[in-house]
């Protein structure tokens, strides 16, 4: 793993380095991560019995709850990680990817067993959330690549 820190002697713009350092601390993202944690916690504590309106098998509900709780904790931990920018963004990316892929899997399983239009609409919202998480994860990967590329060209 490349461990790079921005310092005044390199060519990386300070404004962009500050943007990278605080990118995950956006209030909307933190709110959604907190909501993900709160909605996943009952699923984990009840061991997957989501109630009568959850049209998925108990094991998938439990795994979905674990992905929500674990992913949201990891993503928030990544936004406040006291290390370099690359590590911070990688941890945040892992958390968002866990939530995104978990939502994609759970939504796919649920859409197969969705008995009604209201369940199908909930799945549509869930799949939209999955796309948003995976999109942000891809954005973070692009920012990491750009950060590393700028620092490598500076060293040459």
C-alpha cells in the first residue's frame, strides 16, 4: 500500500488535498450512514426475523443487517481515520462497497420474492441506494488513483 501524505513541498494543490481529506464528512453521507446503522441494528439483533412485511429469507435479512451495520461503521471510521488520505479513503470505500453490494444482493433476492407492488417499490429504493453507495465507492477509487498519480509524477 502506498502511504502518501500531502506536504507543502509537493505539487498537489492544497485546496484539493483538503477536499480529499474531508470528502466523506459530508452531512448527507454521514446521515445516510447513521440511518443505515440504525436500520441494520434491529435486523442483526433479531437474527434476521425482519417481520411479516419482509419478503426475503431470514439468512439474507441477517446478512443484509450485518452489511448495513458493518459497512456503515467502517465508512464512518474511514472518514475520521487519523492516518494519511489514502488509508482514510480506502477504509471509507470498503464500508460503502459493503453497503452497496449488500443492498444489491438483498434487493435482488427480495425482487424475486416480492409479493406486491409496495414491496417492489421498496426494492427499487433499495437498489437506488445500492447504486449511490457503489457510485461513491467508484468516485473514491478515482480520487485515490488521481492522488497517487500526481504524487508519483512529482517524484520523477
